C-alpha cells in the first residue's frame, strides 16, 4: 500500500494518493500491529499529506497563471469566430 502511494505521488496523481494515504492510515496500519515500520509510516503520514497538498496547490497556481496568460488569445479567437 505504501509503495502504491509512492507510485501515485511520482505519477502526480494526488487525489488517489490522498485516498490511498487515508486507507493506509485507517485500515492497514492498525491491522499491521505495533511493528517499528508501522510507527515510522504513521509518523510520516502528516508530512506526506502536507507535501501532497503543497505540491497540488503549486500545480494549481501554475495552471491558473497559464490560463490567465492565454485567456486574451482565446478570447480574441472566440470573438473572431
């Protein structure tokens, strides 16, 4: 499950990554018991969630800025047609 999360983050699929993170936190880690790797993963969950949020927000801002730059050309083309 953790490797799937890492793969989704590398592929920039942030919403599925958040869902996988939630599933890992709520179902998989409690079932796995009190192993050391489980506690390390549990400690990293808030950091991963913050990292996903920050990266997604940065991409959203870049996308909106790109739209803002190209909206004039799109508007001109729409008016001409």
